[in-house]
C-alpha cells in the first residue's frame, strides 16, 4: 500500500513538472511571436532631423511685465524637411509655463506655431524658463526670459492686526 501511494505521488510530481515546462515553452513562444510582430509594425525611420524644424527665434525676451496677467508669446517654425512634422509634446520646465500647439502635421514648406503662456501672478522676479519640444524631427528647446514687476499695493493700508474687523 505504501509503495502504491509513493508511486502515485512520484507520478503526479513528474506530471506536474512536465506540464509546467510545457506551459513555460508556450509562453516563451508567444512572447517571441509578439516581439517579431512588434518589430514588423514599428514605424519606418524618418529622414527628418532637428534642423528641419527651423524656428525663427528659439528665445523670447519679454522685458519687464506686470505681475498679474499672463505673459504670452508665439514661437513660429518652418518645416524645411521632406516629410510632415508632427509635434508629440511640449514639456515646460515648470508648472508656471503652459505651452500649446496643434496636433495637425506641418507639411514640408509649411509653418507651425507653439504658443506659450507664463503665469506671472505671485512671481515678482526675473525668470528664465524652457520648453522642450519633441517631434518626429527630434527635440528642440525654446526659452522665455523676462522680469516680473511687483504689482503695486492698494491705496488702503493692509490690515495686519490679529483682531478681525467687519
């Protein structure tokens, strides 16, 4: 009886190992098929280079701007390549700078724009911010600079008392 139970146990153990190995082989085959398919559907190499996205100016100097309203500017570029340029993202260096752009491809010889807004409220000081533009032509870095002039305080003195008045 003990020999029968021991034999049955060994049989089940060897069957489990065999099934596990078979499952592992199936998974590795499926993974290699996925990788082959992914490689076959990868986008074709582009002939565009970063210089094909030619900005008129990559730096905008605001000078002195008042605190409060957003300081805005527009960067314009020309597609000097032989393929359409598609902007994938425009990443600012901080949250106070907000870039916007069109998702439409810019055809060869066409122009595209990237609008940038800098939030000046609560930021009286000099600023120097960058926007990293990523496209199928490569990466470009745009810069905005300037000085935010502190907003004048009101004509009524500020109440710094700890006692509230109505």
